[in-house]
């Protein structure tokens, strides 16, 4: 879904309409490198912001949290508190120290 074909347009109160999309440039060793594009319709200017994300499993997160002194309380598959699983797209983690 991170392709130029998945563009969205947002209306910024100061800048006006802004087209936004992301494009993956590399996937290596569990790290996804991608560029966030912001095209300002009024000026024609485009800003590109390179980004990297590492996607970790619940087990990997649990270990990292424990090493940092946290206890995992709950993991959700989205902000609507659905269970994690294939197709949820993200992990929302609740942990306490």
C-alpha cells in the first residue's frame, strides 16, 4: 500500500491542499526504508522525508519492554482495541513500569 498510487489529499489550513503518499525504497533485515512525499498543490513544491521502520513481533516487543523494566499488559491490533492478527496493520502496546 506504500506506493505513489495510494495518494491522499489533505487540506492544510495554512498551506492549502497537500497530496501525501509513501514509497518503499528497500526492505532489509526487518527494516523497511521508505520516503514520505508531500506535494503542495498551491506552490508545486514537493518535500520528501526519508523514513525507516522496524516491524517487530509481539514476542520481540515483550523482550525489549522487559529489558527496559516494563511489563506488557495488553496488545491491540489497532486503536479501536481489536485483537492483533494478520491484516490489522499495527500493534498498539500497553505496558507499565
